[in-house]
C-alpha cells in the first residue's frame, strides 16, 4: 500500500510538472501574439516613446484607419482569396492525381517521372527562363493565372501524397477493377475518400503558400487592382518608409505616419484567415505528415 501511494504521489508530481512546463511554454508562445495584437491598437506616439508593452498607456485605431483607407486593401483581399481558393483546389487535385500515378504499381514510367519530379527540387530553370515562359509564351502577365499556375504542382507535397498512396492496399484497386471500375472512377470514388488526412495536410500547405506569396505578383502583376494582399502590404510599407525618410523627423509630419502601427496591423489582418483555417485541419495535419513513414 505504501508503494502504491508513493507511486501515485510521484505520478502526480510528474504530471504537475509537465502541465506547468506546458503552460509556461504556451504563455511564451502567446506573448508575442499578444504584443503584436495590442501593439496594432497602440497609439503611434506611445510606440515610439515607450516601445512595446503588454498593457499600453494609450490606445488608438488610427493604424487600422490608415490601412483600410482608399479601398485597395479590400480589392487585394478579394484577389488573395480568389487566388488561394482556386489555386489550392486545383493544386490539391492535380498533385493528388499525379501522386496516384507515381504510386501506382502498373504505371510503366513511374520511376522516370519520380526522378523528374525530384530533379526540379534540386535545380530550377532560372529567373529569366521562368519570366519568358510566363510572359512571352503563356501571355499570363497581369492575370490571376500568373499567380496560380506556377504553384500547381509542388514536389514536396507530391511526395507526401505518394507516401500515403503507397500505404493504401492495392487489393482495393484490384477489387474495383474486377467490379468493372475504371481508373478514373477508382481514384475519385474509392481512393480519394480514404485519403482525408493527407489531403487536409496538403490543402493547408498549399493554402499557406498561395496566401503568403508576394514574389509572383512582384514579377508578373503591374496592374495595382490585381495586387494580392501581401504585395499590397509590401508596397504600402515601402512607400511609408520612403515618405518618412524624405520628410524627416524635423518636419513634424513623421508622427502622422503610423509606420509601426500599420506594420503590426497588417500582420493581424493577413494572419486571420490562416489562423481560422488551421483549427479545422490541425487534427489531420500530424497524421497526414507521419502516415506512411513507418511500414511493417
């Protein structure tokens, strides 16, 4: 009985220590987010004079008013949402179909296709060739397709899907073939419904890639009405920094430009949808990445 009580007390101490460490770690992770959120609502003069505080002395909405002024942020938000939704759906479908081919036992040239896919992870075509292909050959400049097509097939995401498809028993394909099902019907009616974890994982990865991308817009989008959110924010902050540099602090106009507040506000504006998306996919995320890593 004494051994059991000592063991019980030891287990409680271990569990209590684990909970305490986890709680402290969670607080350390949450504090930076709180600093960003509360800093976006802090008056610019207070930020410049006192720096970042957990509880600021003076609050203000001027950074958000400055950011939302003119309506461009709404247009850019719409462009980003369209690009993310269309690009993610198309990319997940194309990547899943291609990965299914690479994982299929009866595909003749699957090893060659796998090597070509892996080769693109090591060597790129170069910026000049990429630009000429998109602008001069495909004529996609100043179109949303220039923001979607280059990311439709990510080699890393493809190999994650391949790893999952190889864990699916091939007997399912054979049974479907015996029942008269073709490859298209087998893929869409049998294989895809049982690949929810890995599809959720690749969906999140593609959504993050499309949502956070600004490089393609910098290369191929000159029409500001088609600027996605990230490039709009980049241009806004660059213009604000240039204006502050030209005006100088001695003019007294520098305080009217909420440079720090706008930067923090843009973080809150841009990270919102991804933060809301992640909880719905989080339960599949680890399972989708680790499944197929151990076979036996």
